C-alpha cells in the first residue's frame, strides 16, 4: 500500500507563525488561497500535553479544510512523518528569521498601474 503524503505548512496568522501538518494541500479555485485539509494532530493518549498543540486543536476543531492566503504562506514541505504543530512568535524575537512578504500579489494578466 502506498504511504500517504504528509505536508508541513508554515504560515503567518495574526502576528504569529503557525506550523501545521496535513495530508492534503492544494491550490483551490479561490484565487490566491491554498487549501489545507486532513489536518494531523498528535495522539490524544499522550501523557505529555503540549499547550500550543492543544490550542491549535481547539482553534481547528470541526474544521474540514482551511484556506490560507498565499501571501501568508512561508513554506510548504513534504515530510516523512508528522511532528508537533506549533505557534511561534513572529515579531519581537531577535532569533526569528521569518519576515512577512511585503508586497501584495496581483492576479495574472493584470498590470499594476
């Protein structure tokens, strides 16, 4: 049986950097959005509870798919196995190397006047 693909999606959201794991990532019919579905969260039977992952479970509870604006995406990687979902500070941390992309993206075929 073929192994299912796993993707790590890193994106900006409300001044923080989110890192999620999912089984499906596509560019949807909505222009400039990435569709992420089949989110992967750690086992609920773990003895050690990660507060950031619990916050993400709560935030994405009941979500079938989420649409992330293309300009908010930092990177999408295909990985061998899932890791811990995280919320990291995007500003104020001197060790952070993540900077938001500064310019808006215009649709193809339109000139910027």
